[in-house]
C-alpha cells in the first residue's frame, strides 16, 4: 500500500475501479430517457426500476468519483506541477457553470477541480435535464448559497483524463 516515490505520496488508487464507476455514471444518465421512452405506462416494471435506482446510482457514482478525483489530484500534484516532468499535465477542463451567489445572474465557468469540490459539498443534487446529461447542485459557502450546473459528459471526460496518467505512472513504475 505504501508508495516509495517522493512525487506520489501515500497509496495508489485503483484507476480501473474509478473508470468503471465513471462508466456506470455515464450509463445511468444516458439510459434515463430511453428507459422512460420504452416504459408502457406508469406501472411498467422498467419505470419502477428507473424511479427506484437511477437517482441513487447517479448520486453515488458522482460523489464517489469526485472524491477519487480530488484524492488523485493531490497524489499527482507534485508530478503535474514539475516543469521538468513532461508526461504528467494538470487536468484543465470546464465541466459546467457556477453561480457563486444563487440569487444573482452572475456565472463563472466551473473548472474541473471546483466541479469535484461542489459535488462533494453539495446539499442537493438533481437531474436538471435528462435528455442532455446535466445535474443541478445546490450548496452553501459560508452564508451564501450557490448553484452549479454540471455537464456530466464533460465531467466524465475530465475524470478519465485525470486518471489516464495514473495508468501511465503504474506501468512506468513496474519492474521489467
């Protein structure tokens, strides 16, 4: 469990597990509307399954992957910030929009790191648009309420990029 590298402290995260969880998150979201479309009425067992498990699956995978992303960003920070290390780049992606003050119309791009933070600290998560994978998060920072709109596809892409170098690092550190 211990890693002897001074550039990647602590333990290694299982990137394959995180990638699987990202696939589950994306699949749950992309299946949402098609399942409703084939359900034959309010009492259809498919609709009941959808209503029973989809929201829980999305929230669980979202929070789980956000935590893993933040941990991995911390583990890789020294490598990614090292100007001599060209293999490991910081993940720079926008995953939606943030309204830092919910009662104002001022919005800012929701950068990947901040997306993870908002997911972790959200007080509520709701499916905003099931036809276009977007989640609406609500939370508080101090006394101010914020709202974030997370583009799930952009979040998944950035997350995969975040863990790509973990796969590379693991291969690189294997003895030949």
